[in-house]
């Protein structure tokens, strides 16, 4: 496996949610506890940062420009350049916050939540459409995390971190998942964010595991990327050929974090990713 490089040297408390914006050729990533949305242009090295008014669990590009954000109290929309914020769906639940999210092929946002105390059953996974229609897909979740789909769209992968599993579900004709079952069990740290590559393999960041694992579509662990940081949080393919694996990291809760904890790492030429759809709203 090709070694890692430092893409963005930072001290994010809880770096998360790397997303490659294909149109803008930028990496979007967030600091959940810092309430910040970052961008990084690997061609020029240019970086931007935008503050949000609440803890932000995910930020994804919108088809018409701007961002959809999974915030503590619901899902909101920003116009281009961080302008014109408005709520798409607001649902205040004391003690709960947003976490990871993903955009499906139909342009809907699949947004996860969790309680700050990580209590079992306190989180959800919901599908939010461009017109603000909300459907709770999973309602017995502790820490809703990585969500993704197979290249043909027939399978969905999902992580509720405390289960220490990567689950796979069948996607029905209406786009909803069914038949949840384990794809892989993780015995090194806790599975966090995930990315699906063009071969249908699932890359999983291991919180407290100091590594990224790749699992084949049959659930076999076939590649391990060792990292210097204890808490990698999520990964995504990016770059002009979608061949570079970007990895966000965290330093929260660590007494003596590695100097690169909170930075964004990259493994050039790690594989071949899939273009990620933009939110339809």
C-alpha cells in the first residue's frame, strides 16, 4: 500500500466527512465540534473555512451550488459562498446532534444523528429529499456513521459504530434498504466513516484503531492502511482521477495526540473511487 502524505495540516477537534466536490475539484471536510466547514484545493493548496452556528455533522455539495449541512438541530442549506442559510428540515431534540451523512444516487441526503452521550437507541438514519420530505429509515441507532452504496446501487453499506460491524442491506425498488446483515466484524477500534470504490470494496476508517481497512464485497479484509494517528474518522476518494484516498482525523479525547491528529491525510493512488452525487436541493 502506498504511504500517506499530509494534505492539510490542522488541529481539528473532530475532523470528519471528507467529500470530493467533482464540479469544483475541491475536498470538503468538517470539524464537527469546531463547527467549521473546510475546503481544500489540492491543485493550488488554497484552503477556506466557514463557521456554522451549530455543531455540523456533514456538509455536501448541492447540485445548484452551495452546501447542504447536517446540523445539530436539523438539515440546512447554504447558497454559493456560504450565503443565504435556511433550514430545510428543523427538528430539535435535546441532547442529540448530527453526525455523518451521504447523498444517494437520486440526490437525497441520508443523514445520521446520535446523542452526545452515545446512548443506545438515541440516534437515527433518515432520508431527506430536496423538498424537505423526511423518512426515518433506521431508528434504533447509537452512533450513526458511514453510509454508502455499491457501484450498481443494489446494496447499501452502513455503520453504527458501537456494534463494531459494517452492515450491508439490499436496496429495494423504492430506494429503501432491507435485509440488514453483517458484512464484516471489526476487532480493531470502532468502524467510523466509509467509502466505496469502483470495485465495490468498502474502505473503513477505524476510530481508536489507527488504520483504514478495505473489505471486499464478500466481507474479506484484503488491505490495511496503517496510520500514525489513533483516531482516523472517515475517508473519501478525490483528485482529478478519483484515485487519492483522503482521510480525516480527530484529536478530541486524547491526552497526548499525535502531531498529525486533526489533520487531513491522503494516500495518493490508493484505488479508484466513484463520483459522488450532489444533493438535489
